[in-house]
C-alpha cells in the first residue's frame, strides 16, 4: 500500500486534464470573441454602405440639377444599402432592393439608424445585440456589437480655371487669387495638379481639385489639393458641335483687309483678303465692338493695341483650322459681350447663343505637348471674360486687375504669373458645381 501511495505514474496526465479545463474554456471564449469580431466587420461594412448611400442622396438634394430627383428618402436609401449587407431593423419587413437580411437566431436583434449631421453630412449607426454564451462567466448575458460611419458631401467651388484633359501646372512665383471660385483639373495623370515653381501662393484660391494625383516640388501646396476628385463637366462643350460646322461657306465671304465685326450687313470672316488666308493685327490701335470671326493663322504682335471702349464689348472666334499667336507684348484690354444677338452670328450658332454670353475668345486649334498658346496680362493688360481653348494647352499669365467674370477653360493650362479669377458675374450656365462624397468617420 505504501508503494502504491508513493507511485507517481499518471500524475502528469492528471495534471494535464486539470489544466485543460480552463485552457479549453479560454480557447472557446476566444472563439466566441472572434465571432464578435467578424460580426463587427460586417456591421462596419453595412454602416459604411449606408452612410455613403445617404451621402449620395444628400449630394443630389444639395444640387438637384446634377442628378435625377430621388423619390425615396435619405433614410430609405441608407437602410436599403445596410440591408444589402445583411443588417436590417428587427421587424422591418420593407422589401428593399437587394435585401439580404435573414431570420436571426433566437434572442438576436438588429438596429439601423440614419441621422443627418448638420446640412452636409449623414451618420449611419448599425448594431446587433445577441446572447452571450461562454462570456456569461464574465457576467455578460448579452453583447451589442455596433459600428458607425459618417459620410460628408464636399462641394467643390465652381472652377474658373479648368483643364479638360491635361494637367493644371503652376510655375514660377505664381500668385493666384480666386476667392469666389476654384481651380480644377480633369487630368487623370500623377501630376494632374503640378506645382513646380518657387514662391507659389494659392492661399487666396478656392478649392483646388484634380481627377488624378498632385505633384509638388516641396512647397507643401498639395496639402490644399483634393485629389482623385470626380471630373468637372465642361460647361461650354455644347459650343463645339455648332462651331465645328463653321467654314468659309457659312459666310458671305472675306471682310477684306479691314477688321470687321459680323452683323446683318457684314456677314463676313476676317483674313487679309486677296487669298492671303491669314490675319495679322498691325502696329496700330483696334477699337473692338461686336463678334469677330477669323480664318487662318491669326497673329497679334508687338505694337498692337486691342481695346473695347466704354460701352463696347467683343467676342473673337477662330474658325476650325485657324491658329492664334500672341507675341511681342501687345496691349490687350478687351471685355466680352454679355449678350450676343442672333444677327451677330451665322445661322449655325443661333442655337448656342446662351453659351456665348461673356465668351471672349473661342479657339478650336489643336496643339501637341510641345506647343502652347500664350496669353499674357499685366497691370495694363486684361482679358475680361471667358477664354475657351478646348483642344489646346494654354500658358496664362493674367491681369492683376479684378473683374467679376474671368475664366480660363482649356485642354491644359499653365499658370505662370499673378492672376485674378472670379466668375461671380458669369452666367449660371458656366458655373459648374462639382461635389464629392467621402467617408470621414
């Protein structure tokens, strides 16, 4: 008997059994906690989807002309997308499209709430309450697993500088003032917004956005930029189809060697006449008033003064195939026409007269990456209106003077000097509002 009591056989196995009891309990408790984590991830996905869909609804309500009016409410859209991620309010039998909610286990309930946050955001809260099992040893009879997400609608200031496909570049010691509007690039490249100069100052510009990424040479300007933004619609795209139908046959003929505005009596285009098929502004002053059409190469050189006198205005339109060259430092002080009449344009443009309000220059010429059209202003020079180069890259150094309708829209734009932009006085048709919806929490 004494030997039996002293025998140690099986003691390790016995200790192991004793130790396994709490170990198995801990493992099982960990497995239950792991299931909570999975539910948490699913809840977060549902909250994100609900908040984002509510944000899209809110974006449409803030800009009803940008999308089709939704007959459903923001609450409905949020709960619809939560249901597509298998989270529905318990007892809510609404047949949301794509609903994936199933019968829950006994004692399990779900809750989804969609709440506006101010005027520009929406918050989604998703939760699931379920019985606790092994966690009862910790005093828990049930556990609530929840997630929240907040989507915010960011309204990008309507751009008064817009590139249609190439980057928006900032060079030199550029100072841009555009408090009433924004700067946007529809380029999808890695340098959609390209800050390459020293001494750049865009602190007085509205929102700066690019459809691609931002490149900065170290000045910290990209911190102000919104990258990977949605494309901004071209507000003047409707002009292109009508303008492309123009040719010399749309007119009565050449105006000859004298610069002439189009009207009921002079239905002509400007070139030098005599088959020269070009127009060069000479070393003299031209007082502009009306709409002018040009055919062939157009050159504005040094010694030229282009002016619109008080009470006058002008619009310059180049026919397809024409080009514009500005060199030698001419003096340019022209203001766009606020209203263009049907008698001032060929029949092909009558349908787009509303888009020609405040249009200063329309130039359809195409340039390659090594070519640009240079528009230069200073304390004396100004272009008061909208310049539109849908197929060309433009180097722009605007005036330091302030006007209420100054926009530049081009294939690509390089801002190389001090410029003032403002489209508060431009027609509503060119004040495009672009929005993004982003999850902020």
